[in-house]
DNA sequence: ATTTCAAAATTGGTAAGACCAGTTGGTGAA
DNA sequence: TTCACCAACTGGTCTTACCAATTTTGAAAT
C-alpha cells in the first residue's frame, strides 16, 4: 500500500534551495547571504519560513548568524561529525566502561603514533606545557588534574593534524571523566605511575618514535582501564 | 580584548533543552513529543521559537514531524550523516577524505584484531555469509556490492562484541560510501585485489590470528584509501 | 448494541504585522 | 579633524489569525 508522497513543507523546500545555492557557488563560503527581508520577497514566502530554513542551516553548522550583521556561509568541515557523535552515542544504549576504554585504546594508540610522526614544534610546546601543569596539579588539585589529563591526551590527538581525532576523543572521554575522579583519589602510588607513563609518551613523541609512542600509550590506557574496571566502578 | 559572550538566542536554548530531554530519556525514542502549543506554555515562549528549535532537530534527523499528528523522536540513523557529505567538499574535500580514512584505519585495525580473539561461531557464520554474497555481487551489481562491503566490515566490528565499534564504523563509513560507488566502477583489477584482502582478513579471524587480522586489514584499507585519494575523486 | 460516517477538536503549516535589540555608517556639533 | 549621536540597516521575538491534515468524537443508521 503505497502511501502518498509526504507533503514537503515550505521551510524544507527553502532549505534545499539554499543548500543548492551554496553548493552551486551562488552563495560563496565566507560571504554574507541576503537579509531575511530580502530573501522573503525573493522566495515569495513569509519571514517565518525563511527563518526556519535558516535555523536548519544553522543546526548543521553551515550558517553563522549575528544579530545586526547578517548571516554568513561557513565552511562545513568535519566539525559536523563531532556535533553528531554525542547524539549517536547517547541514543544508543549499552556503554560499559570497558567498551569505552577499548575504543579509547583503538583511537589513542593511533593518535600517539601519528602524533610522533606529524607533530611540529608548536604541538610539542603545547603538550609539554600541559604536562608540566599536570605535574604540579597532581599533587594539589585532583579534580583539576583530571581535566588536565584529558587535555594532555587531546593535545596529542591534535598533533595528528586530523581534526577528527580530538573530536572523537572528547566525545568518548566525556563518558569517563566522572569515574576518574572517584578512582584517582587518595592513591599516590597510582598517580605516580600514571605520571611516568605520561612522561614516556611525551618523550616518544618528541623523539618521533612512533612505535614507542603507540606502545607506551597502550600500556598507559590498559593500566588505568584495569584499575578502574577492577574497582568495579561503573558509570 | 575579550569579546562579550555572544547572546544565545531563544531557539538555540530550546534546542539544547530539547536535546537534553532526548538524551536524558525524558523524551523517548519512537514516542511523540508534546504538541507545539503545549511546549509553548511549558517553555514559556512563543510558538515561533518552538518551531525554530524543532526545525533544528529535524535538520539533524532526530525529529520527524507530520501534520495533524505531531512529532516523534527518531533514532538518529547513521545514514543521515552520509547525506551531509556532499556539503563538506569545498576546499578540503580530499583532505577530509583522508582524515576519515585515518580514523577508519585506527578503528578497523583494532576491530579486526579484536574480532579474531573474540569471535564466536555465530559471528563467523555471519561474516562468511556476507563474504560469499560479496563474491557474487562484485561481478554483477556494483552498487549493491558497496553496501555489502560495508556490511562485511561491520560484521567484523560486531564480532568484537563491543557495540560502540559497529556504531562508530557506520558513522564513519557513511561518509565514504558515496565516493566508493563512483570509484569502484569498471575497475575489475582493483575489485579482484579487494576481494583477496577480504578473504585474507576472514581467514585470519577464523584462525584467531589477531596480528595477521590487524595487518591484513591495515593493508586493505591503505590500498583502497590510496586508490581513492589518488584518483582525486571529489564528489 | 454495533457500525458508520460526518462534524468537531487537535495537530502542524503559513502568513502578516509589530516591536525589540544589536551594528553600522553617516551627519552634525565641538 | 574628531567625536558623539542618531537614523537605517541587520536579526530576534511575540501576537494573532487562519489554513490543512489527522484523529477523535458522537450521533445517526443499522
């Protein structure tokens, strides 16, 4: 029983038309698009429909709007993927701590290795700075050090010069940070151990030793994963 | 000179709030959300703002709306993400492609290895069936074989028994399926080569040889990534 | 009592008009 | 010339009204 074609609403049509204009180059990236009032007469529709279509473009990250100025077309990079990842992950059930760590292991053993090959001096400087911050925080402010720890890993991901890796990592990590806080407290021995790993990873990346970077990262993650899973803390 | 915080518009806020409701499970997938009139009083805002927020959700594919019925929360299928791909072509089309392949490599070299260790007989049966289907399709129906190819990779990801891997892979892969269709046409030699890799990967998983599974998968992906990037196919 | 079917109520879709809130640029005063 | 202020843009929001599709209701016919 073939249902009728679903009526396509006006904003939907406008959305498609605008998308076409962008793809065809009629609306160039970086340039401003006509004002809502103008679009209104141009498309022969109400402002409401225009605004809803623009909202859709905004939701996708193709459009950036500022009051008083207008809207400009943005270059839609891989950021959109990052925007959708959290949604995908939260809607799908069944995340155990172990699952998350397996993914993290897959991602980070690669980022460590790639970072060792692709890092430039600036990357190195950033990672080093974060590492130093971590070194002091780990003795004083546990909660802050968790954040810095994540930042350290993200810095490494950035050094791959593939924007997807930091995005992915942030998404994944948002699921575990809570646990880390509970786990790391009052465990000076473990803290020290983690710090040693961090230093080793940094060294390997500095020396562009991709294999060692990968294996140190693996050991680091495995050890912290084990610790947490053993303590039985589930998110 | 720190710019003021950009004013966040009402629809934007509503969008976030609604997203939270979805993620928190207050609005369940498959269920209808309250009508626009009700949301209007609930959030204490005008219907316009509500509608713009709903438009954003629609644009992301999390909401499906039908006149006279209302709106229901959709499970965000990874397919919709693939639809966005044509948007991220502009300047960095090939670079984006490369980035995606790097992530795929990170994920799949791990899934192959893990699958070799964790697969059970049922997994094996599924993979084998898909592989056989692929063998026949690759001679006859290219388009279908692209889908089956992806299915093969996802089967492997499933065999890790970590649900995050297939999810991740689907997301990533949905971006490239477009390209593959264009790329694989009329290239019997490459098709054969890909098939050989597939067989090898399967063998390794069957024999629970995790190291070989990893390396075969790596070679496979590298070779197909190279092919596509070299041919310079941009959508 | 059950079935049927048309009217009513409910849902989203669209329009028009008014006004608020930032930004820009021009114009007049210092 | 320089500075301050005031239009005239821009998007942001609300109200009201009405259209269109669907579902629900309830009364009439069986």
